[in-house]
C-alpha cells in the first residue's frame, strides 16, 4: 500500500512539473495508467484519471476556472 501512495505522490509531482504555472489542457485517459506524459508536441497533458484527481486533491495543481487548464497552484 505504501508503494501505491508513493506512486500517486510521484504522479502528482510530475503533473505539476509538466503543466507549470502557465497551465496546460489535460486529456485524462485510463489507457495512460500508470504513465503521466504529454502528447507528441508537449501541448496536452495525458494522464490517468486517478493521477489527475490526486494532483488536484493534494493541491499540487489547480484547474484554472477560465481556461479549464491544469496549472501549478503556486501561480497567482
């Protein structure tokens, strides 16, 4: 169980690193599990639903209310 918790935390941190303060649209997909990556052009985050939800729950990222993009919560 501890390994799963570590994996979720790592996924949340990777999501935050990829989207950054500028934000990025997200394409959740169960097919992405357990990977967190971007599309071929680096424009869209591709991650499994659980990883995205964990990142949101932990506060690693927020969903921008205007664009719907995910971005780091440290951004103003």
